[in-house]
C-alpha cells in the first residue's frame, strides 16, 4: 500500500529505488539494441540461423507484439496484485526466456523464445513507471521520468558495444545471455529496496478487451509485413489489414461500455493525453524503423563488423543520456508545446540526413544523424510520458504506464514492419535483372533481401561483385524511400504537438498533477478505469 511519505513528499529512498528501476529497465532496452547489431549474424546460414528478412522482422516483432498486447493486463495486474511482485516476476520470466533464445536452433524457435521474452518485459516495463509515480511527489516526478528516459539511452549505448564485443568473440546466442546477470541483480535489489504498493480499490480484469487488443495489433502488423513481402494487393495482406481495423474498432466499442476497461478510451478526449500518446507512437515509428534499415546499411553496404556498427549507434544513446534528464527543466521554461515540437523537428532533421547517405558518405555524418535524432527524442519522451502519467491518479499508475509503453512498443513495431515493407518492396523492384541466369533458389534468396544477395554472391565466384554492386544500389534506393516515410511520420508528430499540446504556463499557474486537474483544463470528465 502507498505510505504517507510516498503520497505527500515522496518515499525517503526514492532515488535509490529509481536506481534499481533503471537496472530493471536496462535489461528490457538492452535486448532490442543487442538484437539490432546481431541481425546480420543471425541471417548468416553458417554462423547464424540463416534467417530471412521477414524472419528477422518477426524476431523483433514477436517480442514487441506480445509486449504491447499484454501491457494492459500487466498494468492492471501490477495495480491489483502489487507492483514490486509484478516487476520481480517479469524479470524472472525474462531471464528464463533469454536462456531459451540463446540456445535456439532455428529462426522459428528464436521467434517463439522472443515472444516469451516479451511476456516478461510486459510485466517489467509498466511496473517501473508506476513505481516511480508512487514513490515520487508530483513536483519531482518529471525529473525522475527524465532519468528513466535517459536510462533508455544508456541501454541503447551499452547494447551495441556489448553485443559487438560478444559477437566478435563468441557465438550469436551470447547476446541474449548478457541479460541474465542484469536480471539477477534486478531481482535481488528489487526484493531488498523497492516497497510494495497496489491499488486499494482494484477492478476486474478485462479479459475480452485484452484478447481483442492482442488480436487487433497482431493482425495489423502481420498485414503490413505480408504487404511488404507480396504487395498490398495480395489477398492475405489486405484482408488481414481490414480484419485488424474491425477488431480494433470492436476493442474501442467494448472498452466504452465495459464497467472495468483495460483502457478507458474516454481518456483520449483529453487533448494533452491524446496528443502525448500520439507523439510517442509517431516518434518511435520513425526512429525504430530507421534503426532497422540503418543496421543493414552499416554492416552490409559499409562492411562494418558488429562492434564498429554498434559504436555508431552510441551518439544516439549519448544524446538521450545527456538531454533526457534535463527535459523537465526545458518544459518548465518553454512549455511542452515548444519542447516537443522542436524535439520532433530534430528527429525529422536527423532522418532527412539518410536521404543523402550513400555508399561512400563520410561515416561521421551517420553518427551526427543519430545524435540529432537522439537529442530530439530526449526532449519528446519524458514530457509526453509525464503528461500521460499525470492524467491518472496514483492508484491507477499501472494503467497510465501501460498506455505509454503500449503506444511506444506498438509504434516501434509498426515502424519496423511498415518501413521494412517499403525497404523490401523497393529493393526487390530495383534489383531488376541482376539475378537473371541464377538458379531459382539463389535468385529468390537474392531478391528476398540484401543479406540474401550477399550470401548468394559469396558462392558465385567472379560473378559475386556484380551482384553485390547491384544489391547495394538497390538497397540504397530502398533506404531512401523508407527514409522519406520516416520523415513524414516525424513531421506529423510535430504538427500534433503544435496543435494540441499546451504552451508555457504562467509562473503563477502550477501544472495540474492529477487526472482531475488535466480534465478540468481540457473541459473533460474522466472516469476511473
């Protein structure tokens, strides 16, 4: 239960608790950044699993889809059963699934194990934010969430470097074993330091809503990936997308009428709440999709090894580590509208750089593009997350955390799927006659992805360099098309911020720190979930 200290002035050990939560958060973030570096190795038929580009996308999306689909349930369970026990259980499950992933024999096994990791992460992530909301007083919560967001940057920085070192000395599965010691540290420290808290008046679990959200999100992402592989005119692709729209509409209708919804959709009548969730989804759509094609560019077109390519992601992470903890002060000085809009414009500028990156572009330009993107995200994520958390009372912190993280994961998953679909489609169209004369299996592999083309080229002898040259040209063209899509999405996020986020508040008008305060500002009646 929440103590008076926690609800009035903050828990006396709140900053130590935040340190433990950062450790728990690191293991979730670290996993995806490590996987990005390992994509080429996993695609290798000799040193990895011979995964296709579609399988690589599903290795990412199986994790994020389960994560996003179960966050509603995990947030409600955390409020109902206890946030600390939910965190500890999630960490334990995540560690076990990491071991299974490390020793997977096929791409299918890896995808399944990654889905199990997503189940553990779904319990970890909302618990960290909801604990922050309960141990910090409102006046310190913005700063604490800034540190929490900065920890995401730390995970992004550590992941590629550690992953690169492991891949250069050990087999690909070692990148998942790195999770285990972090999980053990998080469990031990969590049991010793973090206090238990829960909602004193929990509601029933919305089973129907949870199932509808899982099915709707899964159909949507599968439809996008299938459209990228076979074209969006393919019957299975467009029927799957149509079905996802129907299921998501049914989810919204159900949540509006059920007594204890997993997500009270009426919260989206609050303009600040709706705009903040939209910005999170849009910025992660743009950034995660760009990182997906950026990993292939660095390791294949430029020929960097896992460690060197991982190091080039560090500027993105360093920018978040430096600027995210300062975002609360920036919002206080300039207001959420200005800070978020400028942040999203910086993300767009970083993504525009990819339109001009080619096979011989000075590599520092790539690092600079990642840094600019990181600075932008560091000024978007904390303020948007704080707005979402402030829209609910503390006893419903798990629900607020679930909304923030669901949108973040869904945005990232759809970014990888949609931009990956553009990448595959344009690459295949521009490869043209480069595979003419090859055996059918080799031609299909080369047309599937640039990784497949490199694998085929290694067996062609004197004909290999010509195929690699054509594949590189086709991939760069596809990358530029995908970059256009990511820029448009980032600019759309800036428009959302400019239209719907509030500006700078007068010095005499404190920011509302509860659902009632934000609702009164927007003229909306909120109903507790």
